[in-house]
C-alpha cells in the first residue's frame, strides 16, 4: 500500500463497479492506490482469500487492515475519515 494512499482498491479494467467507484472517489479527490488483479496475480489471490475463494472486485483494503467488497464511495470516505481520527 502506498504511503500516500490509506486505501487500496483491487480492481480490473473491465469491471463497471470498479469504474463507478474510482470515478466517485476521483470526483472528491479521495486518495487511493489502484491495483489491477489481472496484472498482479498475488493481489488476486489476496482478494480471493477475503471473499470466500472468489475474486470479487472491487475489493478495498484500508490502512488498518480491514477490507470491504464493492463498497459505495460514501462508505470508503467515511472509513477514511474514521482512520484519520485515530
């Protein structure tokens, strides 16, 4: 995870849910790191490990180690605000 980004998005280029999430986060200049699970097989394995063996994208990993599958951008921003207060 990047030191500048408190959240990592595990995505693919063809996923409409990934595109929506990144567009919504970009609209509010929310920082994130994006990892394409098709280009990085080890990232895809991590995604499967937290989604009952399924490679579900987008999967989001926060700097505290927690994760969420296909969250709305508002939930991501709320979690980031919570992390910033810690």
